[in-house]
C-alpha cells in the first residue's frame, strides 16, 4: 500500500493558486516527500521534493508541516497546462537507503478557464 | 541533458504473442526502474536495477516477464506470452543512486 493519501480530484480556477494536500502520517525520519505530475499520455514529471524545510523552485512550492505528517504542493498561478494527475510519494534518498517507491492513485487536478 | 528514451511508443499485439520494450536511461544514472501503469492507477514498480544487478523484482510476474540490463546501461523488458491484462503503459525511469527518478514517455501496450 502507498504510504500517502491524497484527495481523488480537485478543481482550480485558472490564474488562482492550486493547493494539493498529502497525508503521510507514517513517514520515517530519513524519508523525503516527493511530488510528481503526469499529464495525459506522458510519463510522470518530477516537480519538487523536501525533507522538513519548505522548498520552492520554478514550478511549485512545497510546504511540509512541522511534524512532517502532511504536506501541501502549491502551484502559485495555475494554468490549463497544469491539468494533470499529481502524485505525492515518500522515499529515502542515498546509496545506503533502499525502499520500494509506491505510487498511490494521486490527485486529478482540473484547471478550469 | 537528454532524458530517458523508450521505444516503441505504442505496440499492439495479440494474446500469447511476445513483445519487448527498450529503455535508454539518462547518461550516468546507475539505477533503472521499470513500472507498469494500468489505466486509472499509479505506476507499479516491476523491477529495479542498480548498475546491471537486480535490487528488487518482487512484483515482476516471472513466469512471463523478464528484464535485463546488460553492461549497466540500456535495458529491455520482455513479456512472453502476453495476456489481456498486460495491457498498460510501461514506464522506464532512471536515477543516480536512489536520488530523484526521471521518467521516460512510456510504451503503451494493447493486447487483443
């Protein structure tokens, strides 16, 4: 079973911020939170990842709660091209850490004109 | 930097036939993954290689699926014989030693 739970679907108005939540209450200390998205008929695309600090890049921001049991991916100004399935996963990083990466069904985000 | 390459992009076969998929990972990436994604579901890991050794193949149906990664670079995934339930998208991903995975475009397989 996936270690994360996400809402099945969400809508967001074009130009508004899209806030996608993810629960990972059993996350371990060495596990990072990763976000990917999958646009129809394409492979999953890496968005962002973080351990405990908030992270921002050119695509999105990642807010992780202090207890690390949940996080939120923020797309600051959603466009129609952001319509996709968004996956939140947790996994360790580094050569000495191995764990099977398990994808859940993700959140289907629809950006509405 | 070139991404993960996969071929073919689409394949239609009849049940009981065999099929093979090819993946070329990002240059220098030691870890290679094959995933199966059935419509409406998230990707499911089939097999993970570290260089040319298998790290995890616990979800690979070994009676019909096989994979190899000779020389620790390119990889092929084979299905023989195919069943109707093998219809899915087969995704290849690569990473640098358990770091961020980068995915290819996938091969869409339809078994009739």
